[in-house]
C-alpha cells in the first residue's frame, strides 16, 4: 500500500450514504435501471461475446487448429472498455449494497474475460480472436505499434485496471485483479526498459496504473504511468496531446476526454511520486480551461470534429461537450482539490455534476446523451445520428461512464487532511470519517441544490478538537465560475451565514472554505445558509455565441428554456436580465424540480409565463427546441 499520495484524502464513497433528494433519485434509477440496462446492452450488442470469440481462437489454436480465427461482433476495438466500465460500476454498486445474484453474474463475465487473456497477459479481443491479420484498420500487425494512434490497446487496459481494483475492493475476489497484474507485467516487460516508446493514443492507463499501485504497493506501476506520460511529444498530434512533452503543455487542446484523463493521470502520478512539474503544468492548463474554455453548464470539448477543446473563448451553443469529457473534467477537478484544498476546483466539479454531466442520462435511466449542447433546434440528429436521447450508441463510451460515476459520487462529499475535515458537497447524506484519530459521524439535512440551507450534524465518538472546512460555493459569493468567463449581471454577492450549536459565527474564509476550529461534541450542529437568488448570467464579451444573450441560474443549477413548455422556439423570444424571476417548486414536473418563472412583460401573452427548467432535465418530454442562452432584451425597463 502506498503511503505517498494526495495531501488531502477523500473519505471513500463507501463511507457515505445518500439519504434523499436530487442525487438519491438519480442514484436509485442508476442502480435499478441503468445498471441492468447496461448489462443487457453489453450482452445483446456482442461486446461480451467478443471475449468468447477471442477465447475460442485461443482454445482452437492451442488444440492445433492453427488457422482458426473469429471476427468481432461490434464496431470498435475499444468496445472491450465498455464491459470494464460496467464491471467497475457494478462493483461500486455491490460495495454499497451486496447483491449475490448480481455478484454471481459478474463472476460469469469475469471468467469469460479471463479466458480471453493470452498466456503472456495480453488482453485485447480484436487481435486475439483474429491474430493472423489486423481485423480493423486501427490495428497493426504487431502489438502496441498503433496504440499511439487509434488501436486503443492500452486504453482498454486502463479501464480494465480500474475495474479490477474496484471488483477486488468490493468483493475481496482477486480473479480480475490478477488478470490486471498479469497484463501489467506484460506492459512492464514491453515498456519498462523504455526501449519501446509508445505514447498511448487515448489516455486512462495512467489512472488505472495509479490504482494498481495503490492496491499493491508495487512501485513499477506508477513508474509505468510515468513512462507513458513521458513518451508524449514533441511533434505528435495535438488531438491526443502528443504535441509537446506533458510538462511543457500549458493549454487544454485536442480530444477533450483524452486530455482530461491525461491531466487526471498527471495529478495521480504527481501525488504518488511528488513530481512538482506535473502539477505546475496542470495548474496552467486548468487556468486555461476555467478562464477560456468552460461552458456555463460545466461541459467542455465543444467542437464536434475531433470531439475537442476549441480555441480560447470558442464556446458555441450548438456544442458537442461529450458526457465523458464532463466526467473526466470532474475527475481532474477533484484531484486538483485533493492537491491544494482550494474550493474553486470543487466549484467547477459541482457545476459540471449538476448540469453538463447529469444531463447525459434521462430521468428514466435508459436514454442517453453523448453530446450535451446548450442549444437544440428540435430536429437535428446530433446525438450520434439520433435526435434526442438515445437508447445506446455504436460508440458507447458515455453510458457506462455515467453509470460508474453515479454509483460512486459520494466519494466527492468529504475529505480529510491531518486535523481538518473538508465538507465539499452538499446533499442529504450520512457519512463517517476519521479526523485526528477520532471517528466522526456526519449527517447532512438539506434540500440542496434546490435550497441552500444545510444542517450538518458533526458527531465525534467523544469530544475532539479539529477544524471543519465548509466549502462556500463561488456562486454564493457572486462568482459563477472561478474566472471572468461568466458574471452575474447584478454583480451581487449574497450574505451566507453559519451557526454552530445555535450560535452565529463569522468564520474566516481560506481557499473558499469557512474554517471552524473548536472542540466538537457529539451531535454538534452546523447550520449553513447559502441564499439562492436567481441570477442572470452574461458571458465574457469574447464569447461570440453568447454576446447579446443572457442565461439564468440559481445555486449550482443552470436553467434552460424548452419548447415543450411553450411551443415556441427559444429564438423567438427575448428576455431582460433584470426580469423578476419567481422560484417555483414543481414536484409534479420532471421527477420533481424547481422551475424559474420569468415575469417577462415583453414576451407575447401566449408565452406568459416564461418557464425555465433545469438544463439537465431537457429532452425528457420528447423532441423540442431548447436554449440556455436567451436573446437579451435590453430595451425593456424592468424592475
Ligand atoms: O476513443 C474512445 C472513446 O470513444 C472516447 O473517449 C470518446 O470520445 C469516443 O471517441
Ligand atoms: Zn463518451
């Protein structure tokens, strides 16, 4: 087990249970619908059978049938990774709630995967089932050679390692973890001496190796992650972040999922090895994203061609913003927080989580968005050739990624450093952390994100002195994002308040956290009140797509106009930033949301009242035009 790691340690997701509200609904649908649905999709589409086909080729050839080979049932050489992500998600689900039937099903899957592994540890169904010649143009005659390009051999392994570690931690069973270690030994033999230099064309192996390192304590795995990072640049494709050595990269460029996975992997390697150069590079890149490349919804990677980050301020509304890119951005931001203790990283994470991430799955849990645009015309087949939320995709990276993230998101809620306990995320939950040697039970009662009133009960086993660090979200201090990329039109800061054991306190703010140091007694309460007015938001003048437009948000939730409410295209209306907005809870709508009703005097009577819904819930009522950024009516004289 590794002792060097992030200075701030997250309280594991297994120690925190959501007890109600926004995330409980989503997590429940994830467990009861998305998990079985994703299992069925992996089985029905042939993703799992690909492993059987690879195993069959191995068996038949070993038995002397030297020309036998199979063809894959699916399109992409990275389809193995969907199975691994689903396993990881199921493992997280099992951790939270044991389910012998599900575990047995997983055992069956894992046996099929292990049977497809070649004797030397190589695991990649598309080559193993069809070894005499490449069965796909992305694959070379030889192993690894085209990984720098598109073979995804090493990418698949990154997801395998994440799954293997999760499965081991959830069940105590070593079978998948052992397959991972056998595969990692092969990587070590092939790459460990640096003679073969391949920069993985799609990152994620770095995070997978960091997890293998943490669980085994074997220093080779983190060394390998470093070897893969150091193989990058100069002169390679920007698309896959091979244009420069990683420590010289200063801007977020290229394919957004690849990029954000790489920045997360660099953070892990830095945490585990103390390599400060990685940290200074990803800090600069993060500044570039927060200042110039982040959608209001917390999505990134707006350019469809190359699924990529754009130029500075290139933030179109009909954007791509892949769900996986949002997930990878959250991973990266969480890691930045674990390094620094700065709440601004969590502010971005929170914005993405409540908007551009959770928009990726329908309220029913079985329909998905791959891109998450901020405007839609009601007809375009922009969701990988499908209009509206889709049942699945040929390239199905997003749904299983959503599923594993939702199953484990309580891992963001709390963190500990020495005698400090960080409260990072607000949602009804019960958790347990150890701070300065004392076990502390934590309970949050709140209706966040619909209300900013949070009642936190802090219950150490016995009276104990430690520091509570409560995140005071940027939005409650008049800053929608940690930069000037978006601003509130009224420029106001709200006055948040905190009370401890019934007494009002005025804690100091450090790195965006209210710091409360005292001797805590069992059942002490902290009441945090974060007022949640509705804000009209404007974009930086350099963002062409939002010039002359305004968006609305409340707390961490971004709102959208959807034609399903009005039967009018959002482009037909204009609203004033000064319009009075009424906050209207609608338990009957979209599984229970809070809507904003704009008292927009200049809208035609047929449009009154103008209702806005939380962006993440759009397209749950059929196809209809939608927009986050509405034309601004600057002539109306509203109060
Ligand atoms: O290349 C594997 C996955 O497919 C990427 O992460 C997604 O962006 C999609 O291209
Ligand atoms: Zn994806």
